[in-house]
C-alpha cells in the first residue's frame, strides 16, 4: 500500500471513529497539536519514528505526557506509525482529517495579508463580514507585510483577491502604459 493510500485509510478511520463517538473537535485539536510538535521538536519526531518503542507503549506515553492537549484516539493513531515515513504519514493524515473536518463543520480557510497590525476588533469585524459574505464559518489568519502600503490581500481556499494599494497602483500603471 502506498504512503498516500495508508494516510487516506488512517484519516478516514480516525474521522469515522471520532464522528461516531462525538469527539471530532478534541481529536482535531489533538491531531493538530501532535503534528505541530512533530514538525518543531526533533526529540518528539524521533519518538514518533521509533521502532524500538512498541505501539502500545507509544500510546501510553503520549496519553500520559500530553494529557488534555491530545486525545486518546490520536495516541492510537501514533501507535500504528513508525520508521522514516511516520512523520510524512502523520502530516498527510492531519491534512486529510482537517479537510474533512472543515467540510463537515462548514468552515472555510481564509488567509489575509495587511500592511499593518489589525486590532482584535478589526479582525473580529473582518471575520464577521467574511462569514456573512461566504455563508460559512471562516478560519481567519492574518499576516502583516509592510510592503503592501495599505489595503488587504485575501486567499480564500484557492481564490485570491487583491485589494491592496500596491495592486491598484500596478493596475493604474498598466492602464497608463496601454494608452
């Protein structure tokens, strides 16, 4: 079985069991936390990849160490992973699970880029507006890029919207050169 097929099978099983047991939110949170740890902590990554630690012991250790920051089903998932490909499989499982989770919860990912830091009130207002316009709950993240001068650039799933001053100046320049 290929790496992608294994990840898909594990993600589908994890999602199905989580949904049946009404624990989608804590499993999603725990899976995201564990995946982030694997990306950033080399010792944790070595733990996940280890062939010397049995699957049962991995589950016990993870559940004891992570406590409420993870879910026992995530520990069970890790008990099936070992070797060099373990982290790649975990990454794929996390991505597939997140996709199904967002579909099921009617959530759309939106990434915004602005010229200067936004206040909490401005972020909340933008999120509310996007929720209304898109008819979905938005998972909004905002980055700051001071080179933009002003305005906002949005990436909604795979759609890009650019309402920055920089883009408007470029459009004006292009129109003037055509004339």
